[in-house]
């Protein structure tokens, strides 16, 4: 047996998850000598991703949503876990190959059953594209951004797009795609370091720090003629301001409402007041998840374009890496608090170790 | 000169329009002996329509919306005025014909300029279709209902649709179209008389009186498996409840928010709390106006189907008629208060007189 630390989900949080109570790190051990599961394989894992959607799955099973509630007493499910294959009992997955596992436990070692082989992707990195890009821009984050922006946002050269949580994983992908396609890109962020980052590193046209400036003033200042596309990762007050500033026939891509995720059961939720703009301005406001057929159908185009943009240097894949399983809980809370620049990744182990 | 009473717009209401102050009836006279305007025509008017959208146009000119603000000191603009042509100076409009004028002053006699000829429709009633149907189901109300239900609502046989303001002009048209097409139709109304009407006269599957029953309880009771289409004429709390009860991939047709129209400038507006359902359930929530190309392209199909449904008796065109210009203000306020069953019409004069 070797050490196998896992990021454990102990109880359903009411509001912010409490370290040590709702979330812990525990060593459950791993038997290196055991054979792989029949038809499956075993891995030593290198990276796991953090994603706001994980908080949504930490709920009571009775609350319906598009993805299942996580099981209390099991490791936290990550959207992506990237690992090296140790042993395999399936011809589809070769020993020594690098694999990307979807909706997988956050752990150092995995014994992957046959049933999970179909949701496992063997990675053959393209030249100039780093391995971690397959957790973000070349993974579900990039797919989310590319598919929804095109399917719902219907971007046209010259359109004005406002992106909330612009320094977050999806936000920076959306902003960079929009910039590449000739849109005027405005980002909303929660601190000055991020503001500097999206403008000077990612090439956004402009942006504002919603904690420092009145949101309505900022949007009117940066988009005096209104917004064609609002890419919404947050909900709340910014959504309300966006509604008030949309152009006729504007599109709202409803990707997330992170501002509401940690409203405890007793909190008062924010009420959106300007929803009558949907009628007056003939807006289209639409939600999605990345697995919807209308979104995933953009995959081939995404794979080609984004890989090329990364390889030719015009597109930055910025990661915020938490190092080591011992820091799994704090990395997760940092992602939820919006402290991280770019895609949040937990580095489970070095590829060499 | 003969008497020509008009429904006059005197000042911008703050909240509910005040009779005698914001809205009046005045005799401005009409010269029967005068020739028609060059390239235009004159009419003696028979009917004018009341529509919630009129309230939206009674606003300060600085407030942007899809239709222009009404001009203070001029007659109230009705969506439709139906008249008989007295004199004509254009070959397109024959003397003695019946015409439907769009966005036209509410008055007993009209001198219509050449510029308005293109928005004037000569009516040749189909067999079995009464003249007043051209103000409602065969006019813009029916076009609104038919076009938006199909374009945004995407109805499929067996779908569950919830219609708010179900006894109103658009609501009863939507409900009857949906019933004809095999949907399960639930209506929300504000009194028991209307509830009886939509179920027993219009053939809705079920309904509830939102003033008597908790809205959330009623929707869960009548649509235990959720709603595929919410046809929203009201906004506010019912919209919030609908959001909470939509099925995945549900559609919200945003037709109106009458619950907010008379919020005065000092009132607190209702805030919609359940908007995160747009993300979680991948909803499509979209506004429109009837003149949008995507809506008006359903006209030919509407003209044929609805005329046939009226003629064969399967479709009721229910009108609430206010008799005479002297009652123009009270008829308008009654429509805004939701007191009227069906399409609200002002009878300006008998066709014989």
C-alpha cells in the first residue's frame, strides 16, 4: 500500500464550505500490487481541475439540477483529472499513456472501472500546446466558452461584449476568443490585479473593478452605445445592470450565477429588477451546459482554432496552480472566492515522481 | 363641422393614469365638407382597440423603448382603428371600403395623410369571420400570439404550457392556439369569472385564480411534472414561480410585464429571484415584438389557420366592448386593471350611423 490522499466531501455545506467539517483531505491508501479493474485501468494522477460547478453539486440529493449531487463520504468529483496510466485491462487505454478522466474523484491514485472508460480521453498533445491546456482551453472550459459564445452569443465582428468574472477560467477564454474574432471586449473583475491582467495580458479592450466603481456608471462609461452580448458568469447586480444596457436584439449567455452559489438557505437572494428589458429590447437570454448537443457540436472547430491560437502565441492559457493534495481544500475555497487568476488547477503530483 | 370626439392624452401619468388630468375626452370638430388630404383619405371610425402597450407609450420621450412615446396634447394612439372610408384621394383606398389603420389616433373622424396609406389595410372579411376579429385574432393580437408561440415557444403536441393573463386578448389567443395544437394548457387569471371562462368557454385544460391561491402551490398542483412553455404577459411573482417550475430546455415567451407597467417612479420594483434556473435548466427566455421579421413571417399561416378555426366555431373571438367615445377613459383603465374578458375594444360608432 502507498499513500493515496483524497480531497474528501464530508457533508453538505450551508453557505460557504467549512474546512475540516464539510471538506477534508484523507489518506485512503492504494494497493499498487493489485491488478487493474476488469476492463478498466489504474492511474497515478497529475492534475485535477477546480470549477465553480463543483459547489453546485455539493447539495442535498433532493435538489434537482443538471448534474447529480455529489455523494457525501466520497471524494470530491473534479470535472477533469489528468493522469498517467499504470496498468490497463482494456486495449483502448495503453499503459504509460496520458489520460483525461471526466467527472472523476480528486485523488492521488485511481482504480478506474470499465464503465468509466468511455468518458476517458487519451491525450496526444499537439505541438506547442502544454499538457495543462487540456484541463482548460482545450478541455471543457474552452469548450464551454467557445460553444456557448457561438451558439447563443452569435458574435459578429464589431459587436460589444461584456464578460463577467473576466479573469476566471471561462471568462478569460470567452474574452480572448471574442478578441480574436474582432469584437470589442469589456471585462468585469473584482480586483485591480485582475483588471491589469485582462487588459495587458489577455488583450481585452477595457474593463472595470466592480468593487471600486459603481457598476452602472462603469458599464455606461465603457459601453456608451450599449451591449450586444453579455456573457454572464455571476448573476446578481451586474446582470441587472447589463439588462439595462443591452442593445435591441442583444444576447445574454447564461453560463453561471456564482454570486448566488453560496447564498445559505436563510439568505435573501438578489432579485433581478430589469427583466422587462427582455420584452422591450427583444433579448434572447439562454442557458446551457457544455454537454448539450448544440454546444458540443462546436468541438471540432474549437479544437482546431484554439490549438492554433495557443501554438502561435496569440492565446494565453493562464493557470492558477495549487500545489499538492494537502492544500486541496484551500485551493477550492480560493477558486470559489474568485481569488485565482485563470483556470484553477490542483497539482496532484509531478509527472516525474 | 360635425362633432369629433377624441380620446386625448394630456400628460405623462406617474403610476395609474388619472382621468380628467392625464386622459380626457374632447370634441375637436371635423369638417365633413373638406376634401381628403392629398394622396390620403378621410374616415368615419367604427372601432378602436385598447392594448396594454398603449400604457408603455405614455412615457417621457427620453425613455427609450421599441415604440415611440405618445405626444402629449394629441389623441391617444390605438394599435388599430377600424373605419369606413368617406372620401379618398388615392386609388389604393376606395370610398365606402372598410379599412384597418395601424397606430392611429382614437377619434370619431380621421383625415389620413398620404404617409399613412402604407400602414392601412383594406379589409375583405372572410366568410364566417366577424369584422371585429380583424381587431384581434385576425389582427395584431392574433399575430402576436401565433407568431411568438411558434417562433419562441416551439410548441410540440403534449407540451405543458402556462399562460398568464389567460383571459386577456393575447392570453386567450395563445391558449386556444395551444389547445388546437394538442398542448396541455394551464391559465392564470385574477378572478373566478375569468377562470370559469377560460376553462368552460375557451377549453383550457385547467387554471387558477392567483388572487385566491398561493401561486407556487397552484402551479405545482396543475403542472406536477413541470412546464415546457411559459407564456409571460405579466412578469413579477408568477414569472418567478414559473422559473422555479420550468422543465429542462423550457422556453419563456416574454410578451409583456403588465404587472410592472404602472409602477410609479417611486415604487419598488419586483425582483426576480429564480433567474439562476436559466442556467441550471438551460432555458431560453426571449422577447419580441410583433413586427420583428421572425414573428411576422408566421402571418400567412396565421391568416389561414385562425380564420378557419373562427369560421368552423372551434375558436372564440371574445371581445369586451366599451360603447361610445364618452366612455373611452374608463374603458382604457378597465383594460389596464385586467377587468375585461378578452380583447378590449372601444366602439366609436355604429356602422349604420
